[in-house]
């Protein structure tokens, strides 16, 4: 479960889906990967994690992947990326990762603040 902003120097707690920016990160591995007609893997090893940046951090920061450092936070000001530890207990080897997809998740509520509407999740290619 997401507990706080992924920025290590920020202590904002993850409380509401409508605040900040949520990312889905998919790590793919070579074992048994078969490509479909559009080039997307159909099966094989993959691991998905989710990360959240609070409103303030999301204004200046984003996530990217570096083959040497792994998942990193980058500033729009061009500062050096800060590595982010994987959130799961599963050990991920950077040398085994063949592809990484980082998707911002756009969470839209229909029905306003009464939460009687359905949650719609739209994935956007990063």
C-alpha cells in the first residue's frame, strides 16, 4: 500500500486519490516473453508497482528509469536523478529487466465528492 510521497525528502501522507499524481511502473523480464502483433508482451515475467507524488512534488518532479540506478526521481530543473527503492519485498535485479513502462494514472471520479459514482482509471502512455 502507498503510504507517503515517493520523494524521500517529502513526508506528505497518501490520503486521497484526487491529490497528487499516481504512477504505475511495470518491469518486464526476458523469461518466456512472447510478443503480440503490436509488440506488447503477452506472457512472461513481469512485476507492477505503484508510486505516488504529492501535489507539491508532482509540480517539479517525475519518475524515470535508469539502467544503472533503477527507478529515479527527476526534477524539471534538470537535477541528477535520485534513486527510489522498490516498494515490494521482491528483489528486482536491474540486469534482468528488459523493459520498463511508467504510466501516470489519471483517476477521475464521476458523481462528485459523494463517492456514489464509479472510479474510472485511464492509463496514459508516459
